[in-house]
């Protein structure tokens, strides 16, 4: 196959797999996938899990696409865009040298073909998980570092899917065609540059092991001394011992660029590692609304949770709507997938910015978290207290647990409990825990 821009052959010879892992994800479970519910089997089949052992085929095909090339060309120019393709081509070649693969590129698309034969001596569980591992490796390796050309810097936004080859002609451009990223109205080159600098800082800290979590307790409204679970809030380590800087405000820059899924996938993977190492822990972590879609970025996470139901049962994923839910059906599918794996799902910050009753009614979450501004409005306003109680009653129709955020005083806690809240979160409890 010829690269359509350089007209040079683009392929990398097949080699044996490397034992070295660079994706930062913790060790996978070696339990076999068996006795799964039909909906779980259908979910994992999308990521090719078990495909090689079921079919006996020795070849696995994956299509990866750079979906933000139009955005990058708009912000950085055509020469930068062509340079990014060249850089990603070299990264793809390096990956194939490690994973018994070959790759060809056409425009914004890459076709990877992996030989499963060098992996045949491994356990069946490893063979079952091989497609998910390869999807994860492609996405993380191609997008983990920014691309530089002159003074311009940009992060590639990648998507990847299992290639299905039947008897019909195969159109590589159709595989990830629904995932293109456009320029939002009002975006500018200056905004793109500022957001990219923030992304460099966040991903640099992630690469250097400087990202960590602050833990905030979610307390039982009936017995505040009892903790339902701990919410893990992303932060950067500072220079001083135990110094932490929360980075919630920086995440919006990554959302505007479209690259927040890389951070969210790392965060969920890190929390899974903590749950695995501490069998008594119950933890929650945030996922951007822009990441709440079932795709290749979640392949290894979903496969891990399917193998380790005990870990899944202690994980709560909180969908944070700092950006509106553009594709409600896709988010509902994401929620259903996590719940089928045994996780609990929360809709975070209801009543703030983009939170809406439509999402509350439609998504089918287990937990609703009410924004801190709602209880604050009740402190000196009788009608606000009545509206607050009515909102909680409505939320109880849609979810089994209602958590009120922003509990700073005992009076706040009394208002929330009297209004029907089942969980409490805020400075009153986090300060005591710290």
C-alpha cells in the first residue's frame, strides 16, 4: 500500500511481541471470560475480546483515525498537519515493531494488521484480551505526546476500531467516520494555543507520575459517620510534601481540544488499580460527558472490569457535565455498559450549567449528585428549601441515591436530610476526614 501524500510504500515487517508495557495501565486479570451475560458478551465483542480464540484466525485488523486533522489545520496550518501525519506514521511503525504488526496509512486513516501466531504460546486469557490490549496501545502510544513543528504544538485526537473483513469490499474511511471533530463556533487560534499549553502541562504531569487524587468522603445521610464511598478528585503533586493542586478547571481545556478521553481513561485505570490493591475500598472517579461513549478508548477498561466483578462492584463512575451531552443515546449506552459490568454510575452536578431534567430522566443512572449551589441557595430562602425538596423527590423517581454536594455546615446537612437526601458531601466531612 502506498501513502497517498508521499507515494512511498508504508509498511512495517512483522516481528514478535515485546514484553515491555508503556501504556501505564495496571496488570490485567488472568481470569478467563466465561459465563458472561449476553449484554456483556455483545459489548466485549465490539472490541474483539475473545475473537481470536473463538474464530481461530491468526490475523487481527484495527483501523485508527486522526479525527482532529481539520481542527489542527485550521489552528496550525496545512504544513503542520502534514508533519503530524509523518510523526504519527513513525509512532505507528515503532508500535508495530513491538507487537508483531504491520501498518499502512491513507490520509487520516491507518490500517494495522497484527499476527496472532507469536502470542499463541500464551494463556487463553491473554489471547482473549489481545484485541483490547492492542486497541489501547494504539490509542495511547499515538496520542500520548504532542506533535511539534516550528513554534506550533498540537495533540492528535485518535480513535480506533476493530476492522471487520467479510466478503464485502472494505472502505477504510467508513470505519471511524462518525467520530470527526469540528471547530466549535467562537474557537480561535489563540484559544487553541492556550488550551494546548494547558494540555501539555496536564499530560506532562501524567507522564511524569505527578498526577494523584484527593479523596472526599460521600457520607450516609442517616449516619454521617458511615462512608458510602470516596470520590477521587484529580490533582497535581506540588513541590512541598503532601502539596496538591486540583485540576478540575484545567480539564475544560482538554474538553475543548477533544483530548479529554486520554485523561479520563488514565484516571479510571488508576482507580481500578487502587481498588484491586485495596479490597475494602469503594471509590468514585469523574469522567467528562465528552468521554461518555462506548469506543476503543474504553476497550481495556471494560475488559478488565468484566474479568474482575469484585472491582467493578466497588467502582462508581461520575459523569461530569461541564460540556453538554451532545449525543444522549451514546451516553445512555455508556451508562448501560458500565452498569452491566457491575459498576454504579452517577450524574454529577445536577442543576449546574448543562445539567437538565432530560438527562436525569433518560440516562438511567444509579446516583444523582445535586450541585452545591442548590443547598447554598436554601440557607436564607424558605421557598428555595421547598423547591429543593421537590427536586430531590423527582430525582428519587429516576435514581436510587441522591447525594447533595456543598455541605459546609450542620445546618446544610439538616436541610439536605430533611429534604430527603440519601448522601452528603462537602467541606463539613472532608475537613474532618483530612
